[in-house]
C-alpha cells in the first residue's frame, strides 16, 4: 500500500483521480490501521477538492463582475453630445 500526499498545485482532475485510487485501496485494505490512514487521506483529498472548487467559483464570479463593469462603462462611450450652452460640471466623461 502506498500513501501519497497531494500538493496545493494539483488540478481538480488529478485530485479526483487520487481520491478514486484511495477509495479503491480502502475497499481492498484488510488492516484497521491502514483503513484509518486511508480514511484520513480521503478526508484530506475531499477537503482539497472542495477548496479548489470554491476557489474556481470565486474567481469565475470575480471575472464575470469585472466584465460586467467594463461593458457598462464602454456602452456609455459616445452616447451623448454636449451643447455649447451646457453648464460646467454637468458632464461625465469616461476614458
């Protein structure tokens, strides 16, 4: 039996593959100490997978929010022409 530790830089698919392998090892393990170690490793892998998924969701929401803000600002560019008599300070300009 081989226990491997996963690093923080692993991809989601690699972590899921490790989890599957650990679950297979657990089903074949006969020793109670080995089962306990495998259960700990499985719990750690599940936590890392959940953390990675949460981080991906957070980054994708931030990217979408950034894109929405950019599109809101660019949609207003060139939509208003000012007249010579408009009072000072009533203008909005985005560069």
